[in-house]
């Protein structure tokens, strides 16, 4: 069993390595000429260093023969300066390129994350997704340029140094390579451990981001529940895991660096012993031994570069693997639409034909052969117990999710046949919790209609009774509303969400319990606005208040994922037992409050 699984594991690892290298090349390819320039500069600097031991040998030989050394010293000085300039310029080019690689990766990730299907977002943790954009992409900086160039320059200079050392003395080269080979085998065993620790550290950072996002998403609830210490402990646990794996990675990197130094030091001692004996026996001049020892110390830099490149690659491979997971998530296809805003939008019809839906394999059906038709214009209300599938109707119309059976038709056309951006451009949608984004009030109002004029804004403010709010705000429409609209009341946030939808002049308006947090006066005013809107567009309302649906043209009663009945308020109260119970309960509730 073990022998059979070993090749499979090896194949999986090699496949993963190939995919990582392919992904890495994809990031580097647009900047390949800049990387090539940085590589040439690095090689030029390395060449200068490579020539210095030979110049030193020539200097020692000239001193031994009594010749002048001024020209050689001048040449060595110029060589050192040119090497430094080349290396500095190459380092700048590579750092600039690395930042460009990170920027491109972040732009790609951000664009993809905002196009993810809702099912994928439901499955993933938002904080973890954010850490892939921030933390994981940062690791690309080193692996995309420094690791590539370090590996290339390290390999080239190492080979060049070995060739020159072979020319100087083959015996001493054999001693050097023997010592280095022994230590390198031990170093190779450490490499995978660095990659594993780095990947686990990045995953822990993602957990930490998820924990923080969880807390800030319900900050008041956390404080009101006295849960600060518990939530702090939860986030700190992820931080400790990140620290633990980071320390583990640092430990193995230290072992790797020590192995590098150990190889050079042991080689130096071996060469000094063997070379000293050869000089004493007259088999080689002392200048050759000095030059060889200089090359031996010079080997530290290319070997260090190779070790550094391998270390960066292990860390970068972990980041690339996490970024690649986002690339594998399903996204929506959207096309830009130059939609003309019409003064009088044409009402849109909606029809569900035997629609079934579930959130995933093995999960219960949310909709079971749902069938109803809403003609263009007027207001249709959806009522029923909690969990009946009312809000899911809106999610399927907007194509946030795809029906698993049947068809959803808008204007007689299957929603899957509509270009997604065109479909959503004709819909105004107010969610149940009426989210308000951080920013100014104006930015929130025009969020769905960026081309709206000041006259349009003033009109919708008056219709939704937000004009008084704007007058009270210190900077009017340009007043920040706080994170998630915390500077507004619940009713104000709902009115902002409704105004935002109306400002779009939709052909189909979806209101998911859009007036639940309004007082009686504002609710009555909004009911008039909705009634007015229903004369020129199609309005679908999910409601739990009887006052919201009594004036509806038709009411769809849902229960356990099925359509139970369709009719007016009076018809359903007389003919449908469930609706009669709901109406009676709400009437009693209203009486009790009244």
C-alpha cells in the first residue's frame, strides 16, 4: 500500500511544482525585459567580483617579481566601482519590477473577487480572501524577481567560479566540491520544511483576517455581549499559529543559512590544509593558493543567492498556491452596457416556470416547482412564514444563484440568456438589511446610478423624505455616513437604500422587507412612493407587515418552498387558511401596538 501511494504522492508534488512554476512565469512574463535587464546588471556586478581574485593573483605575482602595481590597483578600483554601480542599478530595476508584479497580481485578484458568484463567497471566509490580496501577494515581490535573478546569477557565477578554480588547481577544486556536496545534501532536506511552514503561516494569517472581519462586522454586538475577551482570544490564537509557523520557517531558514556558511568554512579549512601542503612541496605557487582561497570566499555569495532563491521560492510557492485557489473559483461573466436612463421605464414581466433550487448537492430544496407569473406593471407581494423561499425569488431573478430546475423568465426571456449586466441594469434591488457603504451620502445614493444629475437626486430625496436629513447633516450630501452607515438610523439606512434603487429608474423594483425599520409616518409616505412607482414599473415586495401588502395588485403566498396561493388580500383572506392566519396575527399585532 505504501509503495503504491509513494509514486502518486511524488507525481502530485511534481505536478504542483510545475503548476507553481507556470503560475510564476505568468506573473513574470509581462515584465521579462525588465527582469532581463536586472539580470544583466547583476551578472555584470558578479563578473567584476569574479575578476578580482585573478587581479589579486596578478598583483601578488607582480610584487614577487619586483614590478610596479599602480596600473593593477587602478584597474581593481575601477572594477569595484563599476560592479557597485551595475548592482545598484540592477537592484532598483528589480525592486521596481517586483512592485509592478505585486500590483498586477492584486488588480487581477480584486477584479476576480468582485466578480465571484455568490455561492463561492458563501463558501469562503471574506477575511481569508482579503488576506490573499494583501498578505499573499506581498510574497510575490521576492519570488517573482529576486528569486529568479538570484537563482540565475548564482548559478552562472557559481559555474564561472568553479571553471576558474579548476583552471587554477583541479585538486583543490575536488576538495572544495566534496565538502560542499556533503553539506548540500543536508540543506536539500530542509527546503520542503520551509515551504510547509510558510504555507501554514499564510493560512493562519488568513484565519486572523477572518477573525478580525468577523468582529468588525458585528462590533456593537460584540461589545454589547461582553465578548471582547473571547473574540480577542480567538484572533490571538490565529496570530499565535501564524507566529509559531513563522518561527518554524525562520528556524529552517537559519539552518539553511548555517549550512551554507558551514560548507564554505569547512571547505576553507580543507583547502588551506591541502593547499598549504602543496605550496610547501612546491607543487603550486602561493599566489595560486591566495587566489583560490579568495574564490572560495567568493563562492559564498552565489551559493547564498541560490539558497536565498530556494527559500523565497518555497515561501512564494505557498502564496501562489493560495492565490491560484482564487483563480479556480467560479465567477460571473459581465459585459459593460451603455444603458440610457429613460424618464418612463417600461414595466418588466416576471415568470417562474416549475422552478426548483437548492444551495448545493445534498442540501434540501429551497424552491420546489415554484410557478407564478407577474405581468408588467403594478405591485406583487410575497408573503409566507420564515424560510418559505421568498427572498430566494429575488436572488434567482437577479441571477445571484442559478435555478437547479425550471426556468426564470424576465420579459419572457430566460434570465440565463440575458447578458448579466443588461439584466441587472433594468433591476432596482433593496436588500433586507439595506446595506449602506462607507463613504458620503451622495456616493451611496448614486452608487447604482453614477450618471444621476443633481435634479434627479433632489427629486428622489424629496420622494423618500431624506431632504430633511440632508439639511441636518453638517456637509449635506457630502457628509460621511460611517462604516456600514453607522451614523444613520436603521430607518434612514432603509430610505437611503430605497432612494438608491429609485434613482436608477428601474423597470423592475425588488423590495425585500424594505420598510421594516420605518416609523408609521415614514412608512406611509414610502407606501405612497411605492404605489406611485408601481404605475410605471413592476414592483415585487417581500413583506411581513400586513400594511405593506393590502394594496398590492396580487399576493403570492409561499410555504415550504412552494407557491400555495395567488390572489388579492380579500380573496386570499377568504380562500387560503395560511394567509388568513397570517393576516389575523398581524392584525392582532397591529391592534396591540396601536
